[in-house]
C-alpha cells in the first residue's frame, strides 16, 4: 500500500507524475483464503495510472482490520462474489495447458 501525507489536491503520483484526485475507493484484501472488501475508503487516486494513495490514519485503519483477521462481527454486510477464469471453459484451459480436456 502506498501512503503519503495528504497535502494540496492534485499532488503528483509518485509512479508516473500525473495529478491525483480525492476519491472514495473500495479496497480488497485476501486474508485466510477469503476476499474481504473495505468500502468507501478515502484515497488519492492517480488520474493516469489509477494508483491509490492513503493517508497515514487510513492506512493504519486498514492495517488494524487486517491484523485482526477481519472479524465477522465487524462486517457492515456480506455479499456473494462471482469467481471467473480467464479461460471461460475447461476445453480452452486444456488447450493452453497442452493437454486434452477431461470429460
């Protein structure tokens, strides 16, 4: 996670130098084999490369949730998550892997 002290709006991105803008983003963290989403996180987002930056307090809050293991009793809500593969189907994956599809 990148962080910097929030200063003037449009502070340059440390990666590409483009301006950043204040936004609220969703942060996703895999922990214990589960996907966790933290909604409406204040961030500075690069206009060009979309890198997200967080102030020290926000980063600390994200780190505390992660260190606590994302306790379910603190969850605002839960939602199902669809899982996809880039292959679309087993035949395409088998072709990429150089093997025949098992039917």
